[in-house]
C-alpha cells in the first residue's frame, strides 16, 4: 500500500522527515473530533505506515463502565500485529532517551514515548507552555544536530525544535539538578512482516470482532453508569468546572468516541462485503451523539447550578446500546 507522505531530507544521518495528511477518520464530519491520545496516535501511526486503521476497531465492543469511568479504550497490540504485522516492544532507555530514539528512527521504526505536553507546540490551545500533562507521542524523525523532531500526536503529525526539543528530551538546565529523574516508559513500533490486505484483512478483522464480542460486558454499561450518576452529579455541582472537564473526558467522551468508532468500523465491514444491518451502526452512532448532548446539558446545568438528572439522555443511551451490542453479538453466533 502506498504511504500518504512525501519526504524532505535534512541531514545525511537522519531518517527523512515526512509531510503527512491526517487519516479520513480525523477529517470530515465527526461528533468527537478527538478521542484519547492513544487511539488518535495509533490511527495516524498506522496511516503513516500506509495502512488503514479502520480494520482494527473490533475491540470497541468490549468497552465497559468501570465504576467511576468508562474504559479508556485502546488498540490491543496483539490485534495490530495480527492485522498489520506491526510489532510493539518496550524500548530500554539505558543512557539517553535522545540517543535511543535516534537509533530506532534511523532503522525506520516509530518510537512511542510519554512526554510532557508543556513542550508540544500542537497543544497551543490547551497545555503548551502552560501546563505539564503527560501524553504519548510517536516520534519517527529526529535531527539531533538541528534539534528538530517530527511526531504523531492526537489527530495529526507535527514538528518541534529548539527549546521544545530540549524539553522533550530533558536537556534543559532545570533538569540538570535532578539526576534521579526516572526515564519515561518507551515503546517502539516496527514493521515485522507484511500487512494483511483485501479479503484477508477483512476476514481477520471479522474474526477479531467475534472474539471481542465474546468478551463484551455481561450487563449494559450505560445502566451501570445510570445507577451511580446521581452521586456523581452532586460531585460535579460541588467541585465545579475544573472537575467537570476531567469527568466529561473520562465518561461522555470515552463512551461517545468509542461508539462513534464502532459505527465507522461496522460501516467499513459492510463495505468489505459483510452483511451488517444498517440499524446497528446507526444505533452505535446514536450513542455517540447522545453522549455529546448529555455533555452540553451538564455544562448548562453547572452554569445555572441546577440539578439535571439527564433521565431522557440515559433512556436514549440505554436503548441504543441494546440496539447495538446484542444484535451484533447475535450475528456472530
């Protein structure tokens, strides 16, 4: 498959720098433009390898309510290896993060590393130069001489240099007085074998869907959320806007984005020739949309300091879940 990039050479000892257009999943009409840093990152990493990430979304059927949040949904690495031949291994950082990243990118690998979002210029609207959130980026280009790197993050591909480069690699003067600072957790992704294509890719993806459906929650997770929501709503009204942003990310966004991707995945399966009734991806998309409606309602409720139990939202979400997972599981039997 052709990779969606062109290259720009900068230095004879470094991997070529890419010019990258976001995948279609990160363009066009979407309810949730961003999901979580891990899923959005992998969409673009796979796309950067010239692969179609839509085949890997079978795992979305296993999302559950975990008591205080919805499952932070992530691509299972074993699914990625089976479908695309991409292996992910832990990278030992035994002396210098910069040196180890340079060694792997020269081999054509992409390095997944947890960094401080304070130094990522693509987050200007949120954390850049203001906050210090932990986030994962995928580095595939590094020029140590010019202090530049290219990285996948969120819904696209970006570049940074200068002081931001030194910040990511902890080379700023303020880090010199912290000799016991732990290295971050780092992985690297490599193309170990050819990716599946065409009918073989669709068949393997459908098999993964059947396997994941066998692992789906035994109870409707929306109903479980509904049972504890009154207590959570009291906390929201008490703790205010800063807590609401954290709450909405881990509940409405994770639920809504997960089911939006499930809807896109089922549409992809249909395009591959599998008979999936239109009502099932439509119900999954309804969960996505209603989760956004509920988020907006809670914003208004907090602004007015008004108790809104969102009963009708829960009615829609519960019914849409029952119209998604049980009929989908019945098809897999």
